[in-house]
C-alpha cells in the first residue's frame, strides 16, 4: 500500500478517526470508572463513619466512649492505611478515640481542607500517613447526646488500593481497545480492498486493450464507476475513428496529388527547354516530398492509436528468413534472439519498417553474420512505461564514433559504393520518435555496427 494510493488515504483517514474515537472512549471510560470507584469508596467510608456515630457516646464522666468495635479488621491492623478517630472539633488531637491501627499516630487535617465541605457538611480530602500511604479521608462534625461540644468524626481509607484497581482496569481497557483497534484496522483494509476491487478490474481491462488483446472494456461495474467505463469505451471508439479517418484522408490526398504530378512530369518530358527541365526537376522534388510527408502522417496516425500490439519474435524471424534467402549466395547468417512473449506497443507495419531498414542496412555491410537481439527493459517503478530494446549488429567494417551521428541525417550517405538513398536510418529514427522511442549507434561485439532501438512494449 503506497502512500499516494487511494487505499492508503482511505485506510489512513478511517484509522485516524478510529484512533481518536477509541482514545476519547478510553479516557471517558477510565474517568467514569474512576468516578464510580471513588464514589463507592467514599460510600464505604461513610458507612464506617455512620457506625462510629452509632457507637460513640459520652459517659457519666463527660468522656468519649465507644460501644463495641468496628467489624472491619483492617482498622485493628497497625498502620494498615485504614483509620478512624473522634476528637473535639478545633482542639488538639491527642485526646479522643482512635482506631488501634493508628498506634501513636494521629490524623491531622489542615484548616484549609476542613473548610471545604459539600452539601452534607462533609469534608473530603487526602492525607499521607507515616508509611507514605495515600489516604482518602472524610470528616464530619456532630454534637453527641448529652454533650455541648462539636466532635470531629474522621474516617480514612487506603487510597493506594483504589489506585491499583484503577490501574488494573486501565491496563485491561488499553489491551481491549488495542485489540479492538487492530480488528477495526483489519476490517478497514478488507473494506477498502473490496471497495476498490472494481478499479483494479477496470485497470486490467485497460491493460488488455493496451496490449491489443481486447478492443473494449467489458464487465459489470458499480454505478459510480460504470459511467467512467462507458466514457472510456467512447474515447477508444473515437480514437479508432480518428485514426481510420486520418488514414483515409492520407490515401485520398495521395491519390488526388498523384495524377496532377504525373501530368506535369509527362508534359515536362515531352517538351524540351530550360522551363521543361525545371518543371520536371521540381515535380520530382514535389513527388518525393509528398510521399515523405504522407508516409510520416500515416505513421503518426498509427503511433497514437490505442490497443495496437506487434509480436516481436514473429516479425524478426520473418525478416531474417527473407534476407537470408535474398543473400543465399553470400552465405549470410542471421541469428535472432528474442523472447516469445515480447510485444511492441504499436503497429506491425511500423515495426517491420524500422527493423527491416536496420536488417537490410546490416546485410549490405555484413561479411557473413548478423545478430538480432530483443529484450524487455524492466521498469523502475509500477508507474513507469514498459520498454523493450531491439539491437541489430553485424560483422562488417562498422562506423567510426565521430561519424555515427552523421549517419542519422536524412539523405546523408557515408559510402557511395553501396546502393541506397541515405534515408533508412533517418526513417527509423523518425518512426521511433513518434512512439517516444530512441535509436543509438555503437560498436557491435561482432566487430561492425550495432544499432539499438528502444521502443514501448505492452
């Protein structure tokens, strides 16, 4: 899944929203659980305080006494973190009733925390005992029967135990939400993959058209994608019509110009003189130029057609057989090395014209052997076009490096002893350029010239 893909964008955005929602839900649940546990903890302390109030009284000597003991054994364990004490409000805390768990220690809340009370006149605050145990404390003041003073009733509980429960709940919640997040991410990936499946189908159909294996996009698509498939089919049809129309118009133009040029050439031959000679000369130039540009127009129309594909091996083998038969008296050997599955993304006529020019040129200069090699060029990324190279090398005299570029100039012949027009390599270069291809001249392993074509493949 690449960063710039639709699948990544959909998955990342949905995963981001899910993470935020899970975090908010987790924090909310932790807060609710903490609040509920603290409320329950305060209720337990309040129950102990009510028990104290029911058992504490003033005796005949005006002293505080307690009838019975608090049932919770933690109030009897030394420094357990569970304490209670009853003292006169606003006086020293050395006199009064104290739980056995306090030993000689006393709970000494500050006036500040005692001043903050709720609607039930209860102060709720935190203290730390001699063992550094955090205590949750509630304090309430009462006037006992038979007495005139206010007495402070304090009950404290070990809040560290509560925090351990909260920590355990938080850890469990994180694990559960983490597993839920992983499950949601997996479900998102499956959903995105399933949702984008029609686009992959559309891509395969377009690939089949590009390879020349199909002419239209077939198959059922969702209602959101079906209009795109229909428009692409219309575009393919329109492209095909444009190419056919261009071919027809090129043929009509060639036929329309052929007769007037022939008439001018015949009249020039029948009449003598400078004017007739000049007309004949210019007529021949016009005919050459018309054929050149008509041929270029035909090749350009074919180069931009959709779905054209040519079998490379079949074309190479066919041309090799023809040239070996023509040069049978010389014993010319043409070796073809080409994968069977390799295909040129373009018209067969154009490829045969390019390869035919190269192989014919090599057969003129070769002593005995020509080597034709075709290979696929691996793309660096999935977004790049597919390419192939076709190399034609011979064992002839070759070309010096300083004259190789000159050989690509239209009409330039470097050796007048061999028949030809000097147009072959330039035509190959022009045709390759129409397909965004290139041509390079180097030295062959056989000792002669090596011409390499780089062309698009399916």
